[in-house]
C-alpha cells in the first residue's frame, strides 16, 4: 500500500513538471540527438561546447565587420530552438547565396546567450590551437 501511495505521488509530481516545463531533452516528445545537446546547453547556460547539428536558415543577417569579419545567420533547429551562426570570413570562405529556408549543417563551438546561443569556430584554425569546425550547405563544406 505504501509503495502504491509513493508511486501515485511521484506520478503526480512528474505530470505537473511535464505540464509546466515540457518534456526533458532526449525523451519522447522532446529534442533528440544534437538538438538535445543544444537544448541542455541552453538551459544550463553552458558555453565552450563543441557541437554538431543542422538547421534551417530562419534569417540572414548583415556581416559583422567589427574586428574579424563574420557572416551571420540564424538557424532554427528541429526542436524550435534558434542559434546564431557566426562564421569567420577572414579565415574561411563565405557561403554564397544563402537564403531563408536553406538547410545548413554545422560543427563548431557553442556559446550561451539568452536568445538561444551562438555557434562559432566553424572553420579550420590555421594555428592549430582549436578544434576545427565547418559548415555544409548544398553539398559543399566551408571551413
């Protein structure tokens, strides 16, 4: 009897958490795979994390021209989370003709911010001090 009461209480707590916060990353109904890693990193405000994934371009932004120049665009992941891609075009080729709705794969370093995060280091480090990253668009790799 005591075990049944405990199970009922735990079920009620789990149901309340599910209704308030939604499914946990990696569980049915929640983000899976790379999206789960990014969702967890966002929720825990984690940075300096090597990640891979893909998303659909939600918005193409103007280049950042302060310091090293960066091509910038926002990707929407399958989970709905958005991330800013900041691709250094002083050290790597620009993705030509990128448009809203295009699919882009990425490998780079995730940095937390309140809007979903930033993926940078999407290139080969010529000094060899950082893990190399890349972007893939329409069958071509940019690094």
